[in-house]
């Protein structure tokens, strides 16, 4: 089986998704992609938390976005 087929099979496996479809979280160590499409394509993409890079992206958003907002608020004052 080629890696593209493995990635697709992992993405289609409901056991690799947690939460409601509109806010689902993806976790697969066998899928080589860091970013994967959401289960509902109109909602964009999500990170693969089965990969270290995916975890770093998530932490970057969770920590970085609020920090950026705080810095912008301080700069405006």
C-alpha cells in the first residue's frame, strides 16, 4: 500500500477523529501529513495531532494568537 492510500484510509477512519464534525480533532501517527482537510470541507483544514509538527502548530495558535492580540493592544495605547 502506498503512503497516499494509507493517508486516505487513516483520514477516512472515524476512530482518528474526536469531537463533533464541525469542530473535530484529527490524530493519526500513520498519516504523514501535518495539515489535513476537515471532515466538512467547507470548514477548511486542521492539524494532525499524531505528528509533532501538528502539536507545535496547535500550541503556536493557542499561545501565539492571544499573545499577538495583547501586543497589538499594548501598541495601540
